């Protein structure tokens, strides 16, 4: 799977570890930055990640910041993106199966590397159930439905 990953300065170390883990798992990974822990603005990286998922360059996205909250808010401004903030595997699974989330967000200050990998594994291995969930997901991008 083609996966894009981005973070802010607070999550650059977790991003690097997850990037290597994803590659080891056989995925193609586009690292959208940043490359070091110098202070950056998380919305810039959230918008960049949202753009490559929305245009289909990446099938899924991984968004990381200190809490995961700010970057997920930025991503969800793009109507083609459904970023789910998770901290354990069941939420990651439900985000995919019920909400067709295409981006997973996590907080580096809240989730350690092993839990982040468990969340990513659940996220990437779960299919969207469709059916009754589809009309609800459609309303996320089009409130007039």
C-alpha cells in the first residue's frame, strides 16, 4: 500500500520509527516531513498530508503531532479526508470499518511506538464495511445529504 506520513517537530522521532516499520511491513512510504526536530507548524504538514491522500497519490495517511489533535483538525478541513485520532487498536479498527477513515492520527506524547504500531496494524488491515455506514460517511463530506 502507498502510505504518506507527516508530523510536526514533537513527533519526528515517532514518525521515523513508524516509517521504517511500515517499509519493513512491505508498504511504499512517502515521508512528507519534517526531517528534524526544529519547530514547525503542524497545520502545514496536515494540509500537505491531506492533499496527497485527497488526490490519490497515497492510499492512506499517518499524521502525528504532540497530541494528534492539531494535525487531525487541519487534515479534516479537506472534505476528501477523514482523519481519526486514535490511541488504541479498537478505535483504529472502528475508524476504518465504520467511518472509512483514510488517515490515522496519533499523539507522540500520548502513544508509544509499540502502541502506535498496533494501531497502524489494525488501521491498515481493516476494510470499510460500507452498507449502512456509507450514507453516514457520505454526509461527512456533504452535510446537505
